[in-house]
């Protein structure tokens, strides 16, 4: 059975938190709650929820700092973040989206919209993680392939050089020298590409 996604509800108003918790439980997710930004960051680091449902306006450390802290932490940066607020200033909302928020849920909200926003944000998160995993797998394959090719090319060069040590090769000498030159060229191209992608 697959694990239920965990959502951290962050809002300084207890009545809002309680409503959100009940709605999210009813939808079928696990829920945690925090009453302020400092607690939100601490709980995010401790529990690593799949999604933050983050109120934009709270006392103390503002939600923008929470957003930047989460996005700046390598262990937390993939956490989905949906803002909740009665603010309808598009410039302010845009600044949060630019800083890394995944979506915005206006107050007052209904359960259908809440469900859709959460589902969309989690799906985007999962897509990002799958893409990252695929890219990592591809990079690892390329590194291993480059390593194996270099070993094979080294073997070809060494074998050709051994043959060059033989006497009376005649026209074969030129062919062997051409093989070595071409192989060294391919090996150099592989090393160049490995350096370009930061491979060792």
C-alpha cells in the first residue's frame, strides 16, 4: 500500500487550521499543522512533508522567508508549496510564485478547489522528482559508458602500439598508426565531454 502524502498546514488562526485539517483528512491525506513561520520551518525539516499549505500573512517571520528557506535547502527544495490568503494583489501573489510557490489558493475556499490545488501541486512535484531521477540515471549511464569506452580504447591503442614494435610491418605500419591516431581522437572527445558535464 502506497504512503499517503503528508501536508503541513501553516496558519496563525486556529479556526482556519482546524477547518483545513478536517478537509484534508476527508480528502485522504495525512496532516500536520503549525501556527507560525518558525514552527513551520522546524516541522518541515523534521517531518519533510510533501506539501506546505502556507498562509501568506502571519505575525513574526513572514511566509516569504519560509518559502525562500525551503527552496534554498537541498533536502527540502522539492516540497510542494501552495499559498493561502485573502490577498488579491496580483503583484504580491506573482512575487511569491516567482520565489518558488507552486500555486495560490484564495480565501474563502471550498473543498473542491482545495482538493484540486493540492492534487495538482503534488502531481507537479512527483513529475519533477521523476524527471530528476531519470536525468540522474541517464548521467550515471553516460559516465559508466564513457569509462568503459575509454578502457576499451586504451586496450586498442596498447595493442596497436605492441604491433608497431614488430619488425618489417611494411604497409601495415601506416594502418596501425592511423588506428592509434583515430582511437586517441575518440578518447580525447570522450574526456572532453566528461569534463563538460562535470564527470570525473
